[in-house]
C-alpha cells in the first residue's frame, strides 16, 4: 500500500495517469502474492491427501516423498513471511546500487569489482534486469566506483540492508610476496522513485559538471563531453552517469539517482528517529562495516549484524547471498514482534 499512501499524503499528485499506474502496480503486487498463497495451499492439501493414501495402502515411499514436499513448502512459507516485511514505502521499487572502493589502490579496486559482479550475479539469478549507469575504472585493475540499476519487484526491499562497508581478507594476487591483505569497499543502495513520491530539488542547490566519458559505450561517448556529474550542494551528495548516448540522457539518469539518494537519506533519518524513540542504539547509514569475507588462511563469510556465516565463500561471491538478505529481514521480524 506504500504507493497509495504516498498519493494520499499529497493530493496534488492525484492525476489520472499517476492514479492508474499506482493502482495497477498495487493490484499486480497483491495478485502475485495471492497466487503464491493459493499455490502453497493447494500443494499442502495435495500432499496431506497423498500421505493419507500412502498410509492407507502401506506405501512408505509415497509418505516419504510427500513429507519431503511438505518440508519444502514449510521453507517456502517461511520465505513468504519474510517477504511480507517488504511493505515499506519503496520496498517494491527498483534499486540503484553504488560500489565505491576504499583506500588501498589496486587491491581495493579489485575488491570493488568483485562486489559489483556478486550483486550483478545475484540479480540475474533472481531474473532481475541490471543496467550499468556509471563506472570509473582502476588504473591497473578493478574499479574505483560503479553504479548499476537493478530492475525488478522488491529489488530495493531485498537489497536495502546491504548498505555499508564490506571487508575482504585474502592473499593479494597483486603482491609478489603473496602476503595477506585487507581491503574495504562500500555499498550504497537507494530506491528508484517515481512521480508518486515527491522530492523537491532546487536548481540553485545543484552544481552540474560535464566531462568526457571514460567507460564502455563506444566512440560516441569518447568523442563528446556527454558524461554528467551532479552535486547537491546542501547535502554534499554526488551522483554521476556516463553510459547514456547523450548528455541529456545522462543528466536525466543522474537526477533520478540524486532523487533516490535524497529519499534514501530521509528514510534512514526516519529509522534513526524511530529507533531512538524505542531506546535502541542504531548505526544507520552506509559508513559502517556489515560483512567480512575471509578467503585466507581459511574460508568464511560472516555478517557482523546477524552472525550468519558460511564457509562457501566462492558461492557467495557468485551471487549466493540470499542467506544474508533473509537473515536481515528475519531479524527485523523478531524485532517487530517484540
């Protein structure tokens, strides 16, 4: 109901197109959730019937197979319970995800590119679409920064807990002495917002710079100053886009990214106020360390907030991060119940 609530708060946003789009999105979302519930309910009844039949006929294989199916349904129902938490104002929206290498030169820049690949693989595994908006390559390897847009239902809701600093410990492939290095990179996630959410940005508060694009994009971007960097002076927020085919397209994308970042900052501010009102200590924002990835001398990926960990570091770096995303939602579910 987030989009409808946003419309209700500002009657000026109620035009026919906006109303129709909001209602259709809400209808599609609710319809998809109802279909999943019906599917689980149908499978539950079917397997209960099979168990009764297997017991009546003395067929242990049917009973065992149906019990296994019921365990799978239990896991799916638990995941649905977690997904029910994706009801924030922008949880259903697409997401902008920005990766920034920390200090450390080539090693940190290579780590940033590994994280970019990890989130891209995760998105692709969930049938989301990924669009590269901006990328600044490292001098020798990796990237200094990159911004992608992940398009799909609940992309922001799933990824918003990834805001923070990610730490890598490994034997550096760039160290001829094969020493162990520690690298850092930050992840910033913000929701793609539309006309149902009004973010006011004044022209006088913007500093707009154009420059020659340096990333992929063909000869067009290399010949013209089509890349755009926008600084929001009051907050110091900086966004950039260089992957569009024109300066106009890049400016539009950069403004969308800026609106998203300012909206995300407001959401974090509200969360901090809410936590303070309940007497909780909170470290909201993307400047704190949230996860550690150790590749040497042993294999361990550990989330420092939920204590969830795995030694399957290769799978994690290939995009298998659902255990961490689900744990973050589960932690919120326990918190809300108390």
